[in-house]
C-alpha cells in the first residue's frame, strides 16, 4: 500500500462520521497538548539548530543574526583535526561503554535473579551509583583519581600493585579509560534493573523444558535466556548508546577534554566551539552531526534486534 | 424504558466526558502555554537590549527609591569586590555609604571563576545581559561589541595613577573597554626551606638555574616544579604560561599585520624550556591539574619547591589552616631567558555593558572599586594587589604583601598577555599542541609549527 493511499485512508478515517470517527477525533484532540509540548521542546529546537548550522551567526550588540553559508560549517568539521579526534574518542567511548554496561548489567541482573540475590538489600545497594547526581559523581571520581591524594592510588600502593602514584588523568588514553570506568560504574544499576525485569518475564516453563532436554547452563543461557531478552537488550543498547554519545559532565569536571584533546568527544567539542569560541553555527553543525549519528544508530539497532516474525503458516 | 434511560445516561456521560476533556485540553493550550512562549521568544529577538532587559531580566529589583546596579563578579578567592569578598568593616561601611549617597542598590551575581565566560557568552548572545558592570579576564576584546567604550569616562587623576600598560588588555582597535583593578602578574614562588635543605642560596635567576634547581629539588615524592598544565586555554592556561616564556626568549605572538610570528627560535626555545623543566622534575600530576588551585594545593602542602603563580597566593599561603609552608614562602622575579625576565598579566578588569541603563553610575561604581582606600583594603584583606601606583607604594600594603615589591619589579619588564577577540580559540590550539609535546607525542619544533598553522587559520577567519 502506498504512502499516499495510507495517508488518504487515515484522513478518511479522521473525517469519518459516526461514533468511531468522533472517538478518533476526540482522541487526537486529547493528545494535542502533549504534541504541542513535544514540538515546542523537541522538534522546534532541533529544527532551529539545523537552521543555525547553515548560518554564520553574529551576536554582536545583543542581536542574533545569521548569514547563510550553506554547508560551510559542515565542511569546516571535515578539516578540523579536533573533530576527527572527537569522532574517534566518541566511537571508542560508546562501543566500550555499551558493551561493558550491557554485559556487566546482564551479569548483575542474573545474580539478582538468583534466589540468593533476591534480597531487597542488594537492590538498594545497587541503586546508590545511579542515584548520585552526575556532577557529584564526577567530582567524587576526580578525587578518587587525584594523583597525590586519590584513594585509588593509595589502595593500589597499599596492596603493592603499584610503587608510584599513577596520574590517571594525565595520559590521553588512560584518562579516556578512567572516564569510561566512572561512567560505567554509574550506568550499570539502571541497565541491570531493566534486564532484571526482562529476566523475570521469561516463562519458567522454558527453563524446565530446557532442563528436561538436557541443556547445559550455557546452552540454556544462549538458547532460552538471550532470545527472550532480545527486546530488553535492544532497549538497553539503544538507551546506553545515546547516553554514552552525549556524555559531558564527566569530561567537563575531570579533564575539560584534555590532556591534548585525549578525552574530547563530539558533544564536548560542540560545547567548546559554541561557548568558548563563540562559533555558534559550527557548534550547531557538530551537535546536528551527533544527533544524526544517534538517530541512525537507533534505527540500526531497532532493525537488527527487532523480533523476527514467523512466516505465515509457520509456528512462532 | 429504564434501560433506555440508563443507556442514554451512559452515552451522554461518556460523550460529555470526552467532549469536556477535549475542550479543557484545547483551552489550556489556547489560553496558557502558547502566548507566553511566543511572547518570550518575541521580546528577546526583536527588542533593543536596554528595553528587553527590563522585561526579561532576572536581576533582583532595587530597594524602593534607589537605582539598581547589577554586577557580575567572580566568587572569592578570585578577585572579588566589596560585597562579595571579605573586606574589613570600614570598607564595608564605606560601600554601604556609597550606595546610600548615590541612591543605588548594588546586587551581585558571583559564580566561581571557571563559569564566568560561559555565563557571559550566553547572556550576551541572548541580547539580555542583566548586568551593568561585568568582570573580565582577557575577554574584553572578545565581548567588545557588548561593552561600552569607557576611555573618555575615566577621570584624569585616576588614569594618571594607573600603569599605562594595564590598558593594553582592555583595548581593541584603539578603544578602551575596561579598567584593570589589580596588578596581577605571574611571579616565581618558592619554598625557602626546601631550597635551603638542598643547599640553594637563592631562587633561580635564569633558565639554566631553573632547570638545574628543579632537578636538584626533586627526590621521592617531592618535586622541583609544579604548575597546572591541564587546561590549555585562557589566562592561566598552559598556552598563557608558554607566552611568558616566549617573551623571556625575546619572542612575540603577532606581527604588525596581526599574523602569528612565534614559529621561530624564541617560540621553540620557550616550549623546549617547559619540556626540559618537565623532565628535570615537574610534578607528574601537573598535566592533570586543570585549575591553578590544584597546583597551588600541591605547593602549599610542601610537595613542590617552586611554581609560577598570581600574587594573591601570598595571603592564603600564610594561613596555617590551609598551608603547610607558613613562613617558608619566598617570591622572586621569573627566571630570565635570553631576552631577560617577562611575565603575563591576569587582565582582571571591570567593564560596563551596553545594556546598562546608567553607564555614568556604573562608572562611578568602578571608581569606588578603584578608590585608594578600597584598593588598600583589597590588598590587605583579600590578597589581590592594588593597581593604583600610589597604593602599591603604601608602606602598609608593602608590609602585608611582601611580594608587592617583587610584582612591581616584575611589572617593569614585559608582561603582554597577547589578548585578542579569539584568545580562547588561539590558546586552545596552542595549549593542546603544548600538551602533546609535554606527553612526548611531538617535539617542541613540531608543536610550535602546528600551533602556528592553526593560529594562522584562526586569525584569517577573524580578518
């Protein structure tokens, strides 16, 4: 069915008289306030940002005037070394964070789903990192990583693992991984709870059937648990990817993108270009590139992980 | 019949419920949300800044019968005015009297220093800056189009008591946009006890001594040198420190045409010095210290023997609650390079925004901040040296801030901060290359070459 005929059908259904038509129209009126809010706080800023990204913006004298420059801001990104460094860091950060958070979150969820782990005490403890305000979390980790006074160095020196303090935020690669650790620690609880909810919705009869068929623990996990968690994993991967792509507070508090741009990501670069350099058009272009990346990623995930429908006449 | 009536009632109540709900929802949208959103958007986009500030400003209103003056200042311990920092009672009373005499209520917004630039950038871009007087630190050329040129408003006697060179960082295209209110130059601070224990009689006077002493003062967990190399940009970032060494090597940032000219021997030598001192015995954590306070904490804990810092450090370093080096602090000129000693200016200045409804009154407030008694109190109570030459020579100021003489001596040598409208972008580019060199990813020559290319592109964009 073509899009035209689909929209024509929708219009016809909207215009239909009778009880069903009135019901549909009333429903649309009821969701209208929410749609207006969504357009105002979501669609409008995205559209405005897109428009600004094609302009060179001048804020002199309190005015906000833009001159159309076409794709110049996007072209600038391709020749900006900081942009490519930011893309590299962003991809690395996102891939590692999503893999670690979802993987570790699944392990934690399975532990919580075990009879021994079902005590509410464990769930309360689990929530502590997630409940911390993002900036408070960043400041806490700044002190943990402090080269002179940080507790991480003190513990490692006490255990004899290191003999001199390590400057965790002093090396570009090490600093990026230090930020990853801080963000993964904070992100695991929420993902673990999402996966726990998914685990608890797996019908027990499937596990009984697997046991009866002689499946090992790994086979049960691989052929029963994982397929049943497909949708929950998809949600976790999409959410965590978006959060990883837009990480900002940790970078701002701990490293300001350094050392040597080693921890600068696309989101932070957009902030720096917009507020530090006053280049609003270029900053908007960077933010829109990030937005497109997130959007495409979400579409890819949904397409890859969507539940497969059985062919007609075939059992599910 | 009863069933029919019941059915009608059910249909009517469901229908009426749906209708009323839809009507309420649509009414809320029509009457409440949209007009206020549109009004807010319209006022900031089209109204002149002065008129818009009255409608959209978030600044608190003045006491009845007085005019409001709103000031954006940094929070202490950065240079803060009376009403924000802790001044003595006489100054506090003088401030209250000034407000009463001028029928003015001065209201402060005083965020921590690192937040100032972003706050200003956002407010100026919105067209509704709510302040009359704004603190600047190297940003006056950047925000000049939102600032009032006040060169002609500064009284002659005040101008005569200020170092002429102090206006260089608030001047662009021949127009003066502010007044520097504290003589804040980088000088050398050293731990006299650590130097004495190492058998070093006096602080380093030149680059060779700096490298040698740094090495001799480094052992175990104690380092010869510490500084915050973690922030590339801005005044007090690693690029600005390199600019001090650049001038010591006889170099300059820009030529007469405004293009960068630092890709030469002085530029490379200045960075090489930093690398050599780094290898000789700089605290390894320096590359991760984003703010000067991070490095200062290491120094005042007695873990590093020398650092460059702003004059304000003298007072807190003598406070036993925060310092372990009370009575062991010395100050000296920065070690001389091939062209002698040189430094950079902190460029702390007061400016007046174009949004101010009473620039003359705002200027009077700035004159109050620069009043000799207030300047003296600023020095003695907060540690930030005065800018007025007459107050700098005051015996009481010199007695309390024994480093005042050192700073004044440093001020007789070059101290250009090379401030431009794109100072943040320039220093970000240079600072990042310097950090790469400090991490061994590039040689000094490569880093300076790349910096020059990047700054050239930035300057061309400005032109």
